[in-house]
């Protein structure tokens, strides 16, 4: 629909392709529509027009994919083609206006709530994140959109504007705006058309270092998440130790999730899928099937001949109340612990080997008790061999 008018029948025979990119975070969702203008009768839509899209199959029904605002149009030829690009309507306007302000001794939830109120958005904030106390926060010649992105990075949170709501939730939380758990998705080899699995060397970084200055002191100090000699250094300097340590922990979690990534293309499009859902795969490859995957950006591609969905996935970390549980310390481990998703009730449970006084906690969330047990046994054997 364009500005409330259904144009499906008018463009059906002209349609070359529709591509929708559903992004996780503050980056605007993007809709690209390509139409044939072989007879020159197509009118170029005005910028600012509102486009609303539904996608789906005749036997399962349509899924509302939201509203978008046209901000680019292009006519090219021959053959003559009209290309329309639209982005999430919610991210236009004031969110990109640069501002100057600061907060002192303020809860993170208060800051997010103030930004939401300024733009007429309903704030949906994780209680855990909302309660975090900020000693000082400056917004210097910075847009609200950029500030939200920065706060998301510093607290390992997903910051997004969807359907009139400003969402600020822990990354990998896999919940809807109302707080309900997103459905867990199971995929088989038959569902996939193509895949690309990448496993990075998890020892390329052994931790993250952030710098901070204490009040009334010019001495630069360090806050470290992780251990070892190869630490990633954050560029931004923080105003206190708590903020620096929070940012270091957030980046360390992102690095841990990035140790395994998977691009997966579905031969049959799944319009109901959204970013931040969790996935189990079966029959692809043992290393891929062994762990739970967390969804990132999605791309829905529609042509007269096909409708496919491409997924960007990363390894999901276990739910932990304390991120330090995932941090490697330079001490001797007495055992190994791994977390898995119970296939019956979806809850996270653990298996272990050795003495649990000071265990090495494996960072993947495993897809079954069996895969977690195999990983534990393999790592425990490696540790014992290393001792000898």
C-alpha cells in the first residue's frame, strides 16, 4: 500500500523484485522495490510517501512487515526500470538531529525514557538495564540515534525503534516488545538453499581493556574484562571505573558471540521471522548443529519466480546473571562447565566435568545435552593434557 492505497494489482505484472532488509538495532530497515516501466506509464512516487508491505504465502497468509518512508527514487533504462527505496518511517526526523546535553547521577532507564518521550515513542526497557546508574553522560554534538547506538554498544543491548516503540533490551534476550519470549526456530538441511559457516580463532583476543579517569585525577586507569596479553583496547575513555568495566564486558560478550557465525539462505521465504530469535539446525554439519544460534539481520527477497529469506546468525551465549562467569581468568581451572538448551522445556541447564571449585565455562549455548557433554569432555581432556 502507498499512502493508504492498495497498489498490488497495479504493479503485479510490472514487479521485478522486492527486497526487505530487517535490521537488528538502530539501523533503519530498508525496502527496495524494482518495477518495469517498459511502456513509460509508471509515475515516479514522491519522496516522503508511506509504503506498507505484507509478505506471505497463499496457504499460510500474509505477515505485516511494517511501514516505510520513500527517500530515494531512480529511473533507469533501457529497459526502463523504476527503483524505489524506502526506510523505516520511525527513524526519520528528529532522532537524527544533533543535540548538546548531559546527565549526572542518572539511571540509564531515565535517559532512555527521556529520549523516547522527546520523539513520542513508548519506551520498552529491560528492568535490568533501566536500573544501571550512570555517573555522568555527555551528548556532545550527537544525535539521539547515535547516542542510543553508543549506549547499546556500551551495555551490550539492542536499541531499536519499531512500531512506535523505543526498545532497549539485552542483546540475545529474544523477547518481543511486550516481554514475551520469541518463538525458537528449528531448521533442517532441507530448509536451506545455501549456507556459509565461519569459525574464528577465539584466542585472537583474550579480553577487552577500557580506560577511565577518576574524578579530580589526571591519571589514566584501566578496566579489563578477560585476561591475557592480547587485549582489545576501546578508543573511548570513560568517566569512572564502573562505566569503563561495563563497556569492556559488553565488548567482550560481543567478541565471544562472534567466534562462530553462520549465513543461512532459506529456499522458501519465512516472513514471520524477526531479528534476535534463536535457532537450532539439524543435518547441516556437526559443528553447526551442536550449538544454538542467535538471529541478526534478515533479508526477504521476492520475485515473480521465488520468495527466499537469508539469515545472519551468530553463536548464542548462555544466559548469565554475571558476565564475569564468561570471562577467562589467568588461574588454573579445576573443571569444565557447559550450558545447553533443554529440547523439552527450552530452559537452560548445565553439564560439567572435573572439580567445579573453579571451572572453565564454555561460551557457546549448546543445542542438546549430548552436544554440551561432548564439548565438556573434549575441553576437559585438553586441559588435563595441557597439565601433563
